C-alpha cells in the first residue's frame, strides 16, 4: 500500500513541484502543496491508510494551497492588463 507511506506523498509533491518549474502557471504547485501536506499528516500519525480519506485530504489541501497561492500571487482586484500595441504591428 504505497499510498499509506508518507515519503511517497512527499516525493510526489516534490515531483509536482519540479513539474511546476517546467510548466509555470501555478497549475501543479497547488497539487504539490497538497501532496506534501498529506505526507506530513501521515508522518505525524494523524491520517491512516484509508485511501478515499487520503484522497479527500489531498484534494482539500490542494485546493487550500491553490487558493492561498492565488491570494498571494494572483491578479489583484482592480488590476487590469492594458494592451497598448498589437502583436501584429
């Protein structure tokens, strides 16, 4: 049961973090945060080996990480991109 080992979740988080560097846009970074948080909770003994519950915790932690990243690095309210020239000019 590889999903019940903490290091597998943390390793998956690091792989997703490296993938985020290759494909920027805050797509994989939320999932990486969720995987590392899930691995940390398994390591701390808070979570067991119940796969559906682990996936739920992973999904919620990923969503929370994505929302936090969006608040920190996302488009600010009132900020608008103004295009002053056309790419074809």
